[in-house]
C-alpha cells in the first residue's frame, strides 16, 4: 500500500486523522468492551448454573 503522503512528516497532515493518544475515545471504547465482556461472562455463568441445576 505504501505511505499515503509524499513525505514521511506530519507537515502534510491537515486536520485530525487519529483520535487516539491523548483523547478520551480509547478509554471509552475500552470500558464499553469491558462492560460487554463482564455481561457475557455473567450471562454465561448464570445459564450454566441453570442447566446444571436441571440435571441434579
């Protein structure tokens, strides 16, 4: 693919290209993914107890 600019400097960049380092977006997306993972683990664990309880 190559480098998108003729020079490998930030002088050619106009405007925002990456909302990463120093921004709040990575932290927000991280906490959203943590919440989804915790919810999935909780639901899976509760379903596992329900299934195991049916056979005891």
